[in-house]
C-alpha cells in the first residue's frame, strides 16, 4: 500500500501535513523531557500552527480513518491539497 500525503491550509497558510502512514502526531508545543509524541494507528501528522492544534485533536479523536479526519478538517473550513 502506497503512503499518501496531504497539506492542510488556512487561507494561504500551511497549518498541517498529514500522511496515511500510521505514526506520530507532531505538535508545535514542546514536550516534557522523556515523553514521546502522540501517535495514531491510521495517520501521522506534523502541525505548523499551534492555534489549530486543539481543533485538529478534536477531529482526530472522533475519526477512525485518515479519510474521516480529512473530511472533518474540510468541514472545519480548511483546505486540503
């Protein structure tokens, strides 16, 4: 199975990269020493904008697939390319 990647924009600003490869969900926030980033069984992501992270977390928790997550991001008014 080939991994797919998507870029999420708020207007012209890149706010999140998403991959269909399961793995870490990388936040802009600093982690406590010795802690690992959150992970997902169906996607990985890297955030570039802290102001969207609560919204992304809420969408992620309610999603069961990367397609559901991306649909939630689109429903929140963001652009997925």
